[in-house]
């Protein structure tokens, strides 16, 4: 999705939610899929924004890196990619989840040759209302098209985008081609690190960047 737009806004002023993809992802192992989770400090009933969410301790860093080494050291491009990523796990300490996510996202974009501008939502003035805020962010950024994840269909009001003259499109996550992968049957839905370790510079060949118009149903 990042590679399909001119500017990608990290919407970290939204409320933090648990059991989401913000602090965890899956890798492939000989025993099946394994969750790698960054522990965070949660206040009450998640009454905090993503930007305010602090990382709970630093032990996860060595645990995650050990898991990546154990399960991907046989991958063709492990040493090449590991040389770039290892410092983020073993040398740098991050206190907040958003800082970690942005740093890793920026480095992965470099590895994939993606030059999209990344910004925080806090770089802009935030309006009230779920869809109103998104429309206003688009106006401030000078956008003519807004690309959203498909889950946002549940709350986005398309008429507000139409009234503002902004095209609304939904990203389509289906139909990704399979690539050479370790450990048996191919598994979709794993971290992009799996693709990088296995394919290196050829990773872009297995990516896509289509988005569906707002009035077109998603493919199953």
C-alpha cells in the first residue's frame, strides 16, 4: 500500500487497540506460524492513542532477533538483509511503539526501493469526526485520491469524500503471487521480512499495488 501512494500518513493519533497488527506480526517456522509481539504498556481500557503507547521493557529485542536468526538463517538473502536490520534489534532502544514502527517501516521501504513520503497524522491539524478527519487530512495534504484498508468500509462515509472531490479507493490484499519460501507449504499473511530474507532484491517482483474504487466490491 505504501508503494502505491505519493504520501503515506501514519495515523497514530487513533486509539490503540489490542490484538492488532500494530505491535505484532507472524513469521514462518518449521513448526508453523509464530507470532512476534512487542510488549506494550496499556492504560485502563486502552484510553491512549497509538502515539502514546509505550514499549514495555527491552527483552523482546533479543528474543525477536534470535527467532529471526533461528528460522531464516538458511534463507538465501538472510545475511544481506540481517546486516541492515540487526542494529534496530540489538543496538537501538525505542521507548514508544510508533517510533519503532516508523523506523522499521522506513528501513524496509529503502530495502524495497519505495520512495513514498511518510508523515505523522500529528503533522496536520485534526478535525472532529471519523470520516471528516480523513477528508480534512486529504485536503491538507493536497490529495485527490485516498486509499484505505478494506476494514475501514465499516465506518467510512463515502459521500463525504465525494462531496470534497476526493476519490475513495480500498486496497485489495488478495491475489498476491507465491514466492520461494522455507518450511513447506506456502503461507500468506506473514511479515514482509519473510519475503526479504527469501528473495532479496527480487522482492518487488512479488508485490502489487492495486486499489479498488469505493463502489467496486472486493474480490474474495
